[in-house]
């Protein structure tokens, strides 16, 4: 993947003594790129939400369904996947390029361990292209102004902005609506915005304990209600079925359609917005 890889920053030392969001998520997904501090936080959260690993997998399964909708029904062939996490099976480019080999994807993450694995674990079809940018969503211009993005995506044509399980790491004081607005302003009409977001709407006490555990480990964690999550879609129109529990968003787009999973089986809101 040497010609599909690029970083915005020099290599950064990986501190394995403190938990990191991407590695905790990797642990829940059954990955191997995590360390004792990550597993300790993952287990501490699981004490309050015993089904957290199932929830993480439900969130990952939504990403597959969302990409299938975007390519197969919305005709999107360009993706800006921010907060991609440690590469695993079913990455955005793998799903998209199975449907359209010419699809192009730019991945973005700030975690140096994601950077370390990007070269080995990401690839592309010969017709399409995959790039990785090491940058922080807190500064969206550092993403939009990076030459790798302009070299990979045509911002005069619709783009899907993927913010899957990332916005909970932004407090209200970080002005997440403005960050997302900056991204949306950079893409044309017909683009889409994909968000999943954990919520306390299903069990406020358990989510409060999870928030406390994450914050004690130095990780900002801010679950949002359905109404507050909906504000993140400002400037777009939600496509059917709207902002719904992640397990119930278009379940027919799975490989093997099954009955709709219970709405409260995964405590995430999920939706796709269309920029008019």
C-alpha cells in the first residue's frame, strides 16, 4: 500500500501505559492491538455495561450497512472516514470497493498506533485509491487542507463524511457542531454525513458510570441524547429511517438479513444526513 499511505505528522511515540480510545474499541471488537491499560478500561466499562462488546460490534456492523446504502443507493463513491480506528475486517474501503472498485477513501485518525498499522492493514483496488492522514478532528482544516485529501477526493463531487463512534470524544465546549459544519461546508450538495453516537437515553445510571470511568482514565467521553445527537446533523436532511437505535438502522442491508434487533440492544443513535 506504499502509494496509498501518507501522514500529516512525524511519527509519534506510542504510550501504552495509558488507555486510548482506538485501542479500547479494538479490544471490544476482539482485536489484538491493545495493551493492559486499554483492557483495564474496557473491562471497567463492561462492569457497568456487560454487553458493551456486543454494542461495539453492532456499531461496526452499522458501518457496513451505511457504506452499502451510500454506494448502492445514494451513488456515493468518495469517503472521508474520520476517527477510523485500528484497521480491522470490514473497513470502509473494503465494503465500498466491493460494490464499486473505483471508490476512493481517505482515512483520518490522530492515534499513532493507527498510523503504525495503516500501511500494513489498508489496501486498495487498482481502480480506486485509499489514503491515510494522521490528523486531529479538533482541527478540521488540518484535514481539509492536507494535500492527500485533494489528491484523492474530488470535492466538487459528493463525499460521504463518516463520523462513526467518534463525536462522543468531543465535549460541548469543543463546539462539535462547528467542527462538523466546517466539514460540510467543504463538500458539495449531494454529500452525506454518517454519525453514530452513544447515549444515556437507554440507561442513564450505567452510562454515567461509563463516563466517570473514561474520564478517570484521561479520556473525554460525552454521551448525547437523541435530540442532542440530532443537532450534529444541522445542514442535512436525515434519510429514512431517520435517527434511530444503531441496531435498527436498515437491517436488511446485512449479508444475511435477520429480524430487527431489539432497539435497546446497543446504546447508540445512528443516522445518515443528506446535504441538499
